[in-house]
C-alpha cells in the first residue's frame, strides 16, 4: 500500500514537552505556567514511563505528579520506555531486536494507561529517531501516531505528515537552531520539543513568544493537528 505524504500546514508549530518524568516535576510545573502565560493551550506531553529504569521515576496512578499531569487535561503521548539504551545512549532502540522493541512498547503503554486511565495517543522516540521497527511496533501497539525525524506517521490511514524543520532542546544553555532560522522566517512548519529545564537554561521561551506574537505561528499538539486534517 502506497502511503500518502503531506506537508504540515505553514505557520504551524507541533509543540511538545519531552522528558516528562517525576525527575523534573518542579520544572514541568514551571514550564506549564510559562505556556499558560503565553496563551498556549494545545501541547503534547511526552511522558517517559520508566525514566532511567529507576523506581522513583516510574509513572504510577497513586503518585501526585501523575495526578497533576492528569489535571492539566493535555494530550499525553509516550516518549521512549526508559529513555536510554543499555549503554546509556539516548538512541534507546538502536540495536534492539523487533521482539524486544514490541515488548518495551507494550510495557510502556501499560504503565501509562494504568497511570492516567487513558492510552497514550502516540509515540515519539528519544532524539525523535524511530527506525522502521519502532514505527511498525507503535502501529501494532494500537497507538495513533509515531514520529520519526521530521515525519509524523498517522496510523489510522497510513498518512505521513512532514514538517520542514524541528527544534528539540536538551535543556542545555546553548540552543542550536541555526539551521531552522530561514524556514522560520519563511513560515515553514515546525516541530518544537521543549525540555523541562529550558525555562531556566536558555531562550527557547523567547523564541516561542517571537513565533507567536511577531510571526503569527499557531501552536498545536500532535493529536490536535492530526485530527484536524482528514
């Protein structure tokens, strides 16, 4: 079956907060407050079910952090399983056989579904890198979409939506977005992944404010955008 390929509409930012974990609880509260102050209400929370394989970072239905996230009524998608490979790399699924990928997806979906009472809407790998075996496993797990680089795979009809650029912060002081500047000024579609530490380490929130107020970009979570396009 030939997949349909479309470009995400110009002047659109598919916005997410990644590395959502109890590890960054206070910073995620501050990040949400900043977004609310900017009037941004559509954003995807990319939650890692078992960050670093540490029990204290595992999503649990009885945890106050999980209850706080649920109270925000925002889209929740899955962001890796532990976020790290066995060697400590951020490329969590590289070198992993298909069966192991499928098992991690299944376990992660189970953790998030039990924690939030809802199945995650989709999947975004750490570093936004999803090799074909991950894209396949996400679809088999029954999730609505999988992101691989600049491509968003909508599983309901096998349509791929491409953005022109993506900016994924790692919460460090230097925010590398030089390659995105031309597309931003041209109004090209973007994916932006906010790290919980960005509010205190770099100027990403100033970038968001400029995109919204000067350039007129519209911010949407992944599912909000995908359901708006038939």
